[in-house]
C-alpha cells in the first residue's frame, strides 16, 4: 500500500468539505457555526486501516473512460488485446462484475490480479491442452505436474515466465508495461539457471531440466523476428534430443510425464530435421516403435514424418555424390519413396471415424473470391470446403501426414528430373500424377486452416452436440488460440512454398501466416513467411537440371532442361516408368 500522508482525524463533514476541523467533542464547532449536521468521527481502526475501495473504483472508471475515447487520446493505463474491444477485455478481467449497482450505495469489491499471474493464465489458456478422454491428445500438459513441484528459482519456472510474458506481450498492447523487458529478464535467468543445471550431474537429465530446454525453444518461436534466431531454436532442440539420448528411450517412457516429454522432443525434432535437411539422431525407428505406450494418430503421423526426413537426406546425398550406379540407386530410392507414400495414404484411409475430419460448410467462390490473387491474403476462409476435427492434436496429425506426402511427392518429381534428363520432367506422366495428388492435399490443408484459427467457433450451431476430446488448462474458448496456430505454421509454410500451389492459394497462405505473426503473436510465422523458397523446382535447379530462370520469378518454369556433363552414362528410363514402381 502506498503511503498517503498523515491520516486526518477530523469529522466526516469537515473532511467532505475539505476544511480544517477543530475536532471538538461531541461535535466540532465548524459544523455548529455553519449550521450543518456533524457526521461524527471515525474510529481509530478506520483511521489506521483506510478503505481505498472507492478510490480504486474511481481510478478504474476513469481508465475505462479513457479507453473509450477516440484514438487521438489513447489510454495510458491498462492493456488490451490486439484487435479486441477494450470494454470486452475489461469485462473479462473483472470476472464479469458490474461496476454500477443502483440499489446499493457501497461499491463492489475490486480484484486485481498480479501481472505475472495474468501472463501465466494466458499461457495456460492458449498453449496447455489437456486430454479430456483416455486418448492422449494433449500438448504441453506435462508442464502442469512439473511446475507444481518446481522451486520458484528453478530453470523451469524462469523459462515458463519468459514464454508467458513474451506470448502475453505479443498479444496485448500496453503503454505502461514493458512486456519485452520482463520476458527478456526471465529469459536471461532461464538461460543462466539451465546452464547451471546442465552442468550439475544430478539435475542435467531430469524432467524439469528437459522441460525448461523445450520452453526455451518455444520462446525462440514466440519472439523470433530474424532468421538468425532460428539457429538458437535449433540448438535448443538439439540439446533436448541430447538429454533424451543420454537417458534412453526405455528410461524416459517409464513414467507418464517422461513419455509426454519424449513425445514433445520427437515433435520438435521433426520440424528441426525437415527444415534443415538433417536426419534425426539414432534414426526414425528409435523414436517411434510398435510398442509405443502412447500410441495415437499423432504418434503414427510423427513416425511417417521422421521417415520422410530420412529419405530427404538420402536423396540429397545421392544427388550430391552421384556414384557409378547412380541410376540404379535412384530407381531404388523412387520405390522407397513410393512405399512410404503408399503407407501414409493407406493409414489415412483406415483412421477410425471418431478421428476423421467432418465438413462444416462450403464457402462459395462467388461470395468471397476477389479478383486479384494478392487480395486473398485478407480473407478469413479460402473459397471451398471448411473442415472441423475432434481436437487440435488430431488436426495436426492429419496435416503432418499431408505435409509428409507433399514432401514425398516433391522427392518423386526430383528423382524423375534426374532419370528423364535431358527431357523436361514437366512433360512426364509421373509429374502429372504428382501434381494431381499435391493439388488435392493442398486443398485438404487449406480446408483445415479455419478450424485452427477459430473460425468454426462462430458456427457452434453446426456441431454443438459433438463432444470434445481435449480442452485448454484454463480460460474461455476464444476464437483464436496460440497452440493451434503454432501447430499450423509448418503446414501453411509447406503450402506457401510448394510448386503445385496456385497463386491465389499462396497469397492466402501468406496472409494466414501474417495473421499468426501479427495477431496471435507467434513471431516465427513472420520469419517463415518471408523465407523465399519453392520446392521441388529450386532443388531441381540446384541439381543442375533446370535452366537459369528463377522459380520464384517464373512459377511456370518453362525453361529447357539440361544435363550436367558428369552425369552417369547409363541409359536413363523415362519418367513414365516410375508410375509403375
């Protein structure tokens, strides 16, 4: 409580008139002279323990009036969510209490939540997804038991505070609170305490230390505004994988929390491998096996993604080295790519009905489609189908399988370019088949985006009787949550960078990434959005099988294919033969 000076012992009437009271007993002479009724004196307890509720309510009302003023006179106190009405935010923070009670003269009590607690509640209501059934479709739910038992000065608590302040600060606007400074301070403490924990043999491989490293990688995704910060993210993921390898899979999965942490590291490792062209350590089979205690559609999708990352590394290695039996090895590689793609398609076809998407509605193109392709960036929904899923983890599993198939199809096209050279690979039957498959997959990913970004919450009447399989740790069901947006980033990036994506779809995907970066507050989406890449055309050009036009400047890529002089002299089959591989 702030010191407000020496308390006045004058009568209530003189204090209200703001004049000096002579403190006469039983009534003061000032009131007698002015022929006013003396209000009496406060008790000693009231003088020492002053009730400041009225003052606080007056300040809150003044702040609310300032928030309602035009932008020319912005409020200097409090903070509001980006793109959210100040009145709505203030109503939520006051727990739904009404400030004006006409039939009650006493003001209502005001509850002020500490800033750190608000940030923690925001993180829990946007990132920590808890399963509501026996299906293990949660995310970050391992943090709940670990945070309850972690000391206040632990690396885990500092890392959690850093993520909470960073995420909350990216989502709200404030003229009086430096969220960036708060998150940076907590992040510095987290790095220091994590470094000390890793140097301590008793703490280095604990669940708490591993969770702190995972949160540090999340912090980089939340705050990344430059591509260089992704190098830090990769180092944190590598550090988490090192801890898992040191403990061993069997030891990690002995407890529920350990198994959840193992799955979390595996998920981060997939993004790390696919984004850098680096094979997962110890191989894909070590990270996923048939005896997985937490087997689910998400685990199966992760297994396919890890196998896809291994194939990417092998194809790139063959293309760089080109051994004497290069053609034969490429044909064998094409068969392996086809086998994994066939397995994913078969898995998708046999997923139980309770985990399958359902079409919510169709958005007609005539009602929403703008004329210019670039104008699609502002649209909430791309014209066509809109799907909903049982939960966000199930939706992420479907998209992970789709992204794996898009990458596998790009590998097939890349192998085709080698085997059919000097013929233009875009004239082959293999390319035509891959293009058709990719276009369908891209449409499926786009149909899932409105669900991830909360558009479906405005259509509750269409699925109000369906039970949910997971829910966030606290808070209300707001339209846009941070976790599903985080899970969606790599899928949108894959759509944006794929050669088979139409220019309208590409513009729309880039607009959704901008929304995730600017509105949801996951700044890494902005970095991914600015990264110039097209696949498989840029990989084929790197192999020396495409003419000089840049795929970014010439999406059609009508260049003439040329063969490098050091290519094997073995006769190469036409791309049509791969269709039967």
